C-alpha cells in the first residue's frame, strides 16, 4: 500500500478511537449523574462519611 493511504487510515482510526472514548466518557458521566440524582437525600448525606 502507499504511504499516503496508510497515514490516512491511521488518522481516521485515531479520530474514531478518540470519538469512541469521548462517547464512553459522556455515557459514564451521564450514568453517574443520574445515579446520584436517584439516591434519596439521606443516602446522599451519608455518602461522603467514612
């Protein structure tokens, strides 16, 4: 294969992996936020107490 095509494929692959990482991070944050909103107030008050 030619070097230009290899570089193009590497760039597309990198962009895809970065987009996937950003998507997974966003899903994780939204799930974490929805879980903390779903906890009752008593559970939130004791959550930070060791």
